[in-house]
C-alpha cells in the first residue's frame, strides 16, 4: 500500500511526483477558485451537469493520486477473502463491456443514477475514510492533505481525476451489500 506508507508532507509530495513547494503552494496559498474552473454539459435526461475540473498543476497531482489509489485498491481487493469485483466504473481493465457481461441473460437489471453522487462525499467523509480504513490508517495530517487535494468547496468535485477512485474505495462495502 503506497499511500499508507506516507507519514509527512515531504513524503506525500515525493509519492505524488511533485515538488514540495508546489504542493505547499496549492494547499496553503491558492484558493479553490484559482485551482479549478467550472463548466456545464448537457445530460442525456435533459438539463445540465456542472463539471468542476482542476487546473494544472492540481490536475496532474490528482491524476497521480488516482493512479496510486487505483493500485492500492487492487491490492486491497487481492487481500480480501471475497473476490467479488463489483465496481466497474473508472477502474483499470474494467469498462462498460465488462459490466454488461455480468448482466447478460439476467431476468432483471436495475439501472439507476444517484443524483449529485460526488457532492454527497464531503471533506470529513473523505478524510475519515483515510483515517479509519484498516488498509490505510493514515495519520490525521496526511488524511487531511489528501482530502484537501481531492475536495473542492468541501466535497468531491465531478470532473476531478481523483473523485471516482475515492468514491469506489469509500463505497466498496455499499457495493458488496447491494
């Protein structure tokens, strides 16, 4: 577990492949408005979906964080007794076809879209997950830094590269139960 081995900001910067000064500037000297831009796209069902996307260098940092968390996610799955691969969204070697294959020839398939899904994952929930999950157990400073890097306006933004893997991690028990 790569992220679990980090104990200070310098180690986090090294893991994320970013100069410590760049990480420090993003965390403490740049406002959310300077780090992100907002736009909207049409929804299939009508209306508009608001996307909040990071500017550089935060976008690169979030991509690196997502890559690290994806590797950690795969390691967690390999350690678990139940080898169910329920989640398919935004995971390596998983896609719409691997998801559809599981549902082929099923009598019933329930399809739903959770409204404002990413918005429901607030800063405290992200931080708390990395503090308390048995595979991470990050110290409070590192858990806070990860949540600061991943959240915009106190919640996970739709449009950030790190939001999907973080929600996959947090929702793994929920996925298993439903």
